[in-house]
C-alpha cells in the first residue's frame, strides 16, 4: 500500500516516512487492508488523519512512543467502521436514529478491535469524537467522572492521553471538513475554520496549527 495523494502542506519532512513505516507493520497492514476492502474513502481519510496527527505531534514537541500512538491513532481511528454496512456509511441522504446510532458505535468497536495494542491506543480511539459539540460515546461529564477514577493511579498518563486524543479529534474533524464526502462537499479553509472554532471543544491551538497546513 502506498501513501495516498493529499494536498496538505506538512511541516515536517519525516511525517510521510513515519506513516509509511507504521502502515507497513504487519498488524497495521491487516487493518488497513480491511478498510481498503470495506470503505476505500475511509482508508484515504485515515491516512490523511495519520499524517496530520504525526505532523501536529512533532510541532507540539512529542517524540518516540507518543508520535507512534498518534500515527496508529490516525491510521486506525475509524477501524470500527469495517463492522458497519457500507450502504449506511456511504448513504448520502437522511440517517435514521438507528443508523446514526450504528455509525456512532464505530468508536467503541474500533477500540475493541485494537485490543491487542496498548491500552492508551484504545483510549485515544474511543475518544476521537468526544471533543465536539455533540460528543460520543461519552458526554463531558461521563468522561470527567471516568477521569477522576483513573486520575489517582495514572495522573500524568491521563493528561497525555487527553492531549493526544484532542490532536486526533482535531485532525479528524479538520480532514472531514476539508475533503469530499458522500453526504457533503469539501469546505474551504475559512469555512472549516469557522465550523471548528464553534464545534471543536478541544484546545483551539490545534485548530490554528491545522489551518497552517
Ligand atoms: Fe470517527
Ligand atoms: Fe475519521
């Protein structure tokens, strides 16, 4: 599998190379091939999100394990969609509440799918839609309560996971707005900026960093 075409102006030369290396690992390749077969446009989106995540991670001073987590997170964040019928994924008309619920289930399904990886990857994947106006699967309160429980044991790690999840959530949101989808056309930068500043609830520095790309 080769790196897909994209029109982002990445800041770091090594970003593409890193994503290429990660995507060639056996355990990653098998997931990417499943996405390729089930939903090619989700695979392309996942590559682009992976690139944005790693590039933003480097800009924010992350390295080593964190950069890998961001790369895996970007590449695999929507892996749960392989369990959802493509007829529903590609539907370009109104979704029933049942269909919406099915689609929203991709975060938990995705986290379960990567059980063989370290826990932090599961936590990043399950949270990638939790920094938006209508977050799922957990609303702000649930996330904060869950955090309180964990905070005693793993205070620092918790903060790290939250930061990495916000980078993933912002990159995912941005690429979703900037690329053509079955149900909507791509947005210009100014429009994407306006939407993200009102609907992305994570750290807005990441929005500004994305807009530079
Ligand atoms: Fe998603
Ligand atoms: Fe996504």
